[in-house]
């Protein structure tokens, strides 16, 4: 599974799942602890995915892309950025 998709899933679970069984069945771990763990995992995966994408093409350091385009690209997820750069031929398909 691609890391950016796993990141989205982990963040969704942390935001929308209750984890009531953690409170009931685990003495030392609460539902809030599980949510914090999922967010931390998502953040780590997001950093990994971003570093892998930076190795493929450095958008910030590129002189081929205008400042306005860089601003727009900075709002995209790593997967969306990779798709856009691939569509314009700036990086190769994986």
C-alpha cells in the first residue's frame, strides 16, 4: 500500500473512530492514546512519503516552476503532487 494512502487511512481512523473497546479492555491504554498513536504513525509515514517524493523531484528548488505553481503544489498531498508532476512529465511513472 502506498504510504500516502496509509497516512490518509490512519488520520481518518484517528479522527472518526471511537475505539471504545480500548477503554473497556485495556487497563493502561485509552481511546485517546490510540488516537494519538495513529496520528503519530500518520505523521511519520507522511514525512517518509514526502522525503521519497523530494528525492524524485525538488519542486521548491526548481527554476522551471513559477512561484504561483509552487504555492498550489504545496497544498497537495504527496500522492497528488506525484500525479501532477508525472502528468507534466517532470518525473517518471513508478
